[in-house]
């Protein structure tokens, strides 16, 4: 069997499944609901300068702790800053870090897991022992410790999350590769004389990435919760930058009189987590083998 024949055969095997998985995605209510919620949150964050006339960090002590009104829909905080404005700009910070913090672990973990599962041997043993060590410690504990070591700030958060999160992707991809490398189209590609890199990138990767992508949605939720937790503990983004965790911390002392200040950022975290969870569940259903049949 020639290389061209093998490539044609493998493409023919993949095309129907892929097209069926994308067919009628708009009928998947869970997926649509997740897309709508996440899309509106991202849109509000991007358009924050157009949606509010106030500066998120400029103080106005004469208008501190105002109740909701036509001028300040969610009131003002103890420094006179508009709560809605800080909520929108806080979404920019938390969503940006949450999404970008997934990229490095996703790429590094997927590559290492794929190589470990495909080649096996000593490389697989080393990668999995490292993965086992990281899994022995709770996620949030490791992130907090690493941020404490690296220092507060956005770069430290990226490094801490990347150093901890890659292990989950490595484990997922290794399991997928252990199954995929025994499939007929991979065996046929090997017999056709294709290189390992071409088999991995062009034939295996498109068929095994779905589980890692689905997990990435829940991983973004964990990252955002980690960012908010760090902000609440004073280890996250340095003030006066608007961030949901620091907003909850600042508002908790007025919880009996100005309860919106701490409650609204908390609700924003809940809605964001709900949207991403629905998006992940919808993707899982859309890409499931049963739906592709």
C-alpha cells in the first residue's frame, strides 16, 4: 500500500465522523446555552469602555458607598468607584487570564502525553511518574504555594497555573493515544511508511483532541476560581486593578449594609462557571461517539 493510498483511506475514515459531529450543532441546547452565556460575558468585557463612562480605578471619596441609582446602577465602593465599571473591567482581567492560562498547559501537556502514549518505554515511565507526583497534591494548594514563591502578579499566576495544570492534559492524551495507536488507520499509516510525526499530527491528533478540548472548558473554570481565590487572599492581581476576587474582599466588610459589593462579583463568578460548564457539557455531547454514528 502506497503512502498516497494510506492518506486517502485515513481521510475517508475520518471525514464522515467529523462532519456528523458538526451537523446540527444548533440543536444542542446545552452547547447553545453555553455559547450564549460565554459569548455575552466576553462581549461585555471587550466592550467595557463603551458600556460605562467611569474609570475603574479613579477614586471619588465624596461619592463613596452610594446605593444603586440611575448614575451608578450597582452603587459605588468605599473609594467611590463605580461597582458596575469595576465588574466589567474585572471580567476583562479574569477571563483573559483564565483563557490564556489554559493555553500553555494544554499544549505542553497534550504534547508530552501524546508522545508518552505513542512511544511508551522509558519516556512514558518518566512522564507518568512526574504526573503522579503532581496529582498527589491538591490543585489550589500548589497554585497558592507557587504564587507565594513567585510573587503576586499576572505573570506569576500564569506560571503557577501552567506548572500545575499540564499534568491533567498529559494523562488524558496518553490514554487517548494508547487506544488510538492500535486503530486500523494508524496501523495502515505505519505500513505505508509514514513518519511518526506525520502520523501523530495529521492522522491521530484530529481524532483524539476532543477530550482535551472538553476538559479545557472545565479547566478554565478552575483557573478563574483560582484567580478569584488568589485575589481574595491578596496574592493575585495587585490593586487598584479591578478583579473579582479583590472586589469580593473589599465588599465583605459592608456585607450587611452594601451587600451588592461582594455579592455581584460572586454571582459573576457563578455565571461564568455555569456558562463554561454548559459549553463543556455541550461539546462533550456534540463530539461523543454516539452522536457521530
